C-alpha cells in the first residue's frame, strides 16, 4: 500500500469505533490468524491459503493487490484482500470478521471499502469464490451487488460458488 492512513473513501461505518485501514506490516499476524480461524472452522487450509496468509506482502500486495483491515476501538477484528488477477480485474478474497464481532456490520464495511477502492483505482471487475455453505457471506455479497456466474476452474477445493461485480 502506498499509504498507512485511514481509507480516503467513506464507507458507512456501522459502529463509531470502527476504522477500515490499509494493511501495515504489523497486521500480518492478525490477517493470518483471523483467516485461519474461519477456514479451519469450516474447511481445510489449502496450499494457496498457506502461501497467501504466510506472506501477504509478497503474494497479495506486491503483485498489485491490496489488503484492508477493520479495527474496532483499536483492535483488529476483520480483513479483506483485493488480489490482482489481470488488468482491471481483482479477486475479493480473504474476507473475514472475528466471531466476537460478527453481526455488527463489519463485513459490509470491509466489502464496501474494497469495492470503493477498486472503483477509485479504475478496476473494471471484482470476482470472488466462496462456498454455498457460507450463506451469510453469500447474502452479503449479493447485497453488495455481486451476481452468480458459472464456477469454471478454481484451485480451491472448497469453492463451489463464483460471483462477479462489474464496476
């Protein structure tokens, strides 16, 4: 990320103490831990998970991606990544919110921040992969404007839903 300031766009904040901030080096462990918690709760950690979560600066940010963290009253409680897939195409990935803060609108705020950033940098499309068992996540993605498209090839064994948002 080019800046360590709070995002310059203003998604609706569902809680006064919530800030969506660009990834900083000190976010690496919370980013990994928050994502491993949800993946291990529902699925198995896959090779790409281990790679991306083990070194997000190299595998997500360096190739042109972005990571945003949700901080609630100074505590990291969520994360989302925009992974550069091709010119103008990003994957919304690694979106998670701590169990203790689910239901507060933090996931929506992260999604809105990622979409706003993608628009601001001129992205044309955001894609995502998820699993049909994650009904609250799919409901959120639909509310954010994503539509279902055929799955196609994916390197994730757990992925059975592919969604796209044209910007």
